[in-house]
């Protein structure tokens, strides 16, 4: 210990006697403080000075003038007006040409240009052809690394302001229009706006109900058409008389159903196809009976069974005609105002009933023949003549129905189907949804429907949607019609409110309540731990570069039995003392010269001292052990820690390598300890960070006292080689 003190005293004495040495020591002590103070002062409040950044703003907006509602909107002028009072950036108002050229030349950091159709495109929201409006933003990223981020914030604020202005204006204008209508209605004694709205909704609900009934009737017609087509087509296939179109009638029934109208008109066409095919059916029935009766003498039982099968198919046709008649009656009942359609349907129903009567006689006769054949008491020729007469009358009645349907009913039904989507202008969007649902149902089955069940399914889904919508509208109408209901009260309250207040609320319904945890007054205070830690490391590196780490031979000769560790600690004391002066001056200047925020000033100073003590030991050990190479390693560590200690950006934003080495760097723990002193303690974080920092102190002592011994000779040889070059 005596030798250690003697070395330290000798160093102080030599400094005291040499003026140049004193000046150098003073410089070594002061220079690191300047490094910290200048950087902290320069970073004191950069985001508070963004008002000096020039950003050009140009508006070519021609505005928008409403035709129905008194909406006069020019968002470009509104933006210019708002920005004139905005000091966030140095807004320069100019034309589009100068703005773009200024960004290219560096005159402006950025430029915002609002196009001529901006307001018009914004209002396209209320049309069928929506155009998304754009603001052109020019940015010169060559000028500065941070400026683009700052100016981008300004551009985002302009975008946010435009959105708020648009919503405020539209909401305010809409509410003013509603209030105007309500006031006029009240003055003239007409229905109030609430009553009128309830009446309109009720009428729309009734219209939806009527449409639903009509679509349901078309759906039932689909069943009738499917039954008749299935009966006649399969029989014609068996008889060999079916044409390609009739055989494929079912397969083509649902093809191309992409809307409600196409589904309904497709149904009327399929009914027509079925009626046309019925005449061919009875011709085939006649031939089949002839064939069956020809075998009567040889196999009466088989003949009876064949005729009984024909009877069953005729019954299917009877059922199909009855369903068709019921469906047409439902359509007529749903549209009593369609006089021509109602009369045509009533006339057709009379003919359908006659056809049903004729077909019933055919069926009864077929049943009678089938029962008589097995007893071998029937006369085949007589039976054939009676059946031919009935089939002729049946065919005539079917043709009559087909002709009446084609001439009087089909075109009316097609017109009804086509006009369903224009029954009421309020139903356009709803019927659009219906069309989509029909299209989705059709697409599930593939490129073409396999039978009429696809059409029926589509129509049934449509009926369900229409009924559901009708019920909801009726419920809203009832609510609005009930005095004192919540809905009425809410609507009346809205109409009584100030339009400007409502518009402002809709533009920004949610406000942000910011609560700062460990608040920091300014950016300089936030950066003080980083720059102070960096300055302390720089001070230690400067000492290692300017001062000798080895005790001279003349001093060693004056000592009594000096040991290596005594020589190590003897010179280290001088380094430690200068380091404490450096760190003390840095921290005191931060606190009282710059005036940074600090919750625990004394502990901030203690942290600086302890940081300096660790850094000086670490760099001193590297220099003593490796000489100039150790100094180079200290510089490399400094550069690595500047990038990888999270001093400027969160470490999570750094590349993976720096995130991995982050906890292994001394800077990390020094800064974290200082941040605890600046903003306030959390648990035992402060003690933990100093403990982690102490690990580096232990490592530096191990290196300087034990691990350096094996490399001393190697280092001496290395130094000798360098000196022999007379360059290094």
C-alpha cells in the first residue's frame, strides 16, 4: 500500500511542478464535458423547433357545389385557412409548380399539393361512382435524415384535418337540411319529420311484403313447372320421341341465374316449355296405349300395369296444373292494380280448370281400363276408341292453355318480373342485395344448374330476405310512431342540437386522454444519460491516449520491493481521480448548467462517478495488457456501444446482432441507472443496473492483475516491432 501511495504522490508532484502537464490534465478533464454538454444542448428541443422547416402548400381545388342540398365545399381553401394558423411547420403557400420545383432544389423540405377535383372526388362518396381523393406529397429525403419523418407528420396532420373538415361539413349540412324540413313542416301544419319518416318506412315495408308474396308465387310456379317437365320429359325419353331441347329442359332451367329478374323471367319461360311439351306427351300416351292394348291378348296383366303407370303420370300433370293455377291466383291477388294481368290470369285459370277436368276424365278412364283388363271382359277396340276421344279433347285443352298463356299472361309476368326492382326507389339497394344472394346461390351449384330446384332455392332465399327486411322496417316505423319512445326522443334531440356541435363530434368522436408515466420535460433531458455516458467513456479513452499507463524505471528504483500489482494500482489512482473529476463535472453541468430534469440529483452524480470508475478500470486494463491494441479495442467498443446500447432509438428497432449484444455492453447499464435518477425509480432497477455495471469492474481487475501476465512478453515483443518501423 505504501508503494501505491508513493507512486500516486509522485505523479501529483510532477504535475504540480510542470505547467504544461497541468494544462494537459485540465484539458483532459474539461474536453469530455464539452462533448456531453454540446450534444445535450443541441438536442434540447428539436421537435419544438420544427416551425423552421419549410413545407410548401399548394391548392388547385375547384371546390364542390351541391345541387340538392346547399353544400358548398372547398376543402383546399379550408386546408389553407387552417394551416395559416398552424405553427407546427413553416408552411409556405404557393402554386403547384413552385412547390414541386422548390422540393427538388432543396428550398423546401417537402410540399403538399391538393388537386383541382379534390372536393368533387370527396363528395363522390354519395354517388354510385366513388373516386378516392388523393393529396400529392413531395419529399426531399436527400436534405436530412430526420426531416422527412417530421414533415411526414405534418402531411399526416393535413390528411387528418381534411377528413375532419369533410365529416364536419357533410354532417352539419345534412342536419341543417333535416332541421329545415322539420321546421317547414311544423309551420305549415304538415306531418313532422318523424311522422313522415315513420309513414315512409311503413309504406316501404308494405311494398316489400307485396314483392315477397309475388316472388313466393313465382317460386310455387317453379314447383309446378318442375313437376310437369319431369313427368313429360321422362315419358318422352322412354317413348323415344323427345327432342334434344325437351330432354335437356330441366338441365337448362337454372342456367345463367345471376339476378332476381333473370330468375323470375326464367320461371315464366320454363312454364311455357312445360305447356308446349304437354301436347307431345299426350301423343306419346296414345302410342303407348296402342302398344299396350296390342299385347292384351297375350299378357293382360302386363298391359294393365302399363296403363296404370300412364295413369299415374297423368295425375302428376293434373297436380302440376293445379299448382300453376294456384300460383297465378296468388300473383293476381298480390297485384290487384295490374288490371290487364289480373284479367289475363283469371281467363287462363278458367282454361286451366277445363284442362284439369279433361285430364281427370283421361285418368279415370285409364284407371277403369287397367282394372277391367285382367278380367278379360274388356273390348280392346272399344276402349281404344274411347281413349282416343278423351286424349284428343285433353290435347285440345292443353293447347288452349298454352296459347292463352303465351298470348295473354307470359309477357305480363315477364314485365312484372322486370319491374319488381323498380317498385319503389327506396328498395334499390335492398334488391341489389337480393340479386347478390341469388347469384351466390346459383354459383354454389356450378356453372349451370342441374334442375329447377336451383331456381326455387334462389327464390325461397329471396322471399326470406324480403320478409326479414319488411319486418325490420315495420318495427322501426312502429317505434317512430309511438310517442315517448327512445327512438323518437333521440331523433327529436338530434334535430334540436346545434349542427356545428354535432358535425364536430362526428368528425372526432373519440378524444385521446394521454397519461405520461415518468414524464420527461424535453428531448435534451431524455438524451442526457446517453451523451453523459458516452462523454465519460471518451474521457477514459483520452486519458489512456494522453497519459502513460506504466510507471517509469526511475520511479520504480526509488520504491522498496515494488510488486506488479502495486505498480498497477499506483498509476491507476491518477486515472481514477481524473475520471472522477471528469464525470463529476459532466453530471454537475448537466444538472446546474444545462438544467436537465432530475428526480434524484445526488444519485445521478453518484451514478456518474461509479460509471467513470468502471470505465477507467476497464480501459486502463486493456491499455496495460495490450498497449496500443488495447486503446484500439476501447475505441471499437465505444463505436459498438453508440449503435447497440439503445441510446437514440429503442433497441428493438436495431438489427438482431445489436439486440443480442445489448445486455453485454457497459453503456446499457450506465444509461439505465441514470434514467432511473432522471425520471424516477421503479422497484430495484437502479440497484440492479449498478450491480450489472459492477461485473465489468470485476472483469477489468481480473484482466489487469491476472490474465495479462501470460501476454506481457508477447505484447512487449509486439511493441518493439512497431517501434522499429519508426512510424508507429
